C-alpha cells in the first residue's frame, strides 16, 4: 500500500578502516513495530551479527536463501566479510560454517561471550562501533585474505568462466577448489552460480523497462529456463516472483542495494 510504513530499514556502510582489510561493509537493519521477516539471498559472504537479543552470531556462507526473523523494534548490526575473506577473518576454514549460524563464542570462546555481554550493556548508538572495534582487534592477528581466491572471485563476479578464472590466477582446478573451500566456504562453481544470479538482479533492476530475457542472457544464463531453475534453487522463488518481492531502498554512504540481500 502506498505510503505504508516499512517493516524494516536496512543501511549498509563502507567498513571502517580498521576492518577494511577483510570486511566489505558494515550494516544495520531495524524492524518496524510489527517485526520483519527477511529473505536473505546467498552472496558469497559471511557475517558477524548482533541479533538484538543479547546474542552475537556468525552467519556462514550460504548456498541457498534463508529467512531471518527480526522482532518488533529490534536492530540487527553486522560486519560482512567478502568472498575470500571469511576464512582468514574467522580463523577457520569457511566451509565449516557453510549454511550455518553459530554463536560467536563457539569460535572466539570467552572473547565472543564477553563481546555479547558488552553489546547488551552498550547504548544502541555505540553498538556498531563496539562490534567493529572487536573485529578489528581479532584481525590484527589474522591471515590476510587469500589474494588468489579474491582475484578469482572477482573474475567470476564479472562473468568469467571457472576454467578461465583458474588459468588467469595460474592455479589448478583441485587446488583452487580447496582454497575456495577454506576462504569462501564452497567451491568456485557454487560462487559462480551465486554471482551470476546477483549479476542478473543488478542488470534487470537497472533497466528502465525490465527485460528478464535480455538480462538473463547478459548475466550468462543459457536461456530463461536455466535462469528459472537457478533462481528457484538459490532463492526459493522463480525470477518474476523474486523481482516482485524486492523493493529499492535508500542509498547509504554511496552504496545502494535491494532489500533482499
């Protein structure tokens, strides 16, 4: 209904300098008075998230959509690690977190529990800074992101086939797959599928008059049935329904993306 109050407000910001080596953004999502159910799409990333209920969790790299339920009036706060940075940032193979959400204390032990306690006592306005500072402290001893994986992931995001991306970074298929599992959470073929669908969404939503068939071909799908199968597998919806479920949201510090992440 036109003019209706949004059920949530999502803001995405560039990461502070102290976490920018591994994080691609920080974000908040505030639910309205009726609460909110968020359809979260796979994106090759992993997040550390304050859940607004006294918990800090790690949301691992996803291979399909998931639903996040945000209680009325709650605000989630997150630090997101881009493709190739999750494993080094968290200090364990990212594949161990594939399609999982775990309490931060399971990874950081007492430091994770103490952070959750401090976040609960902190004022809402200061929680994002506290979370970013805690992540920055851990990153001082972390391995840098895998440069080979990061380069290959960037090529895949631009539509380069997996075999060509492997040749570009001069790494064999099996070795590249192992490094992807450690750094991203799954192999390059899965990331290729996810980034291809993301590319389709970016293309069709940028069109003055959306043309699903044209966007599908430009994104790298062989035909519309291929797009339909992949959209259903990765998001739980066919393309038309997926696009109808998405609403534009205001830009935040130069970054603007649809509501479904």
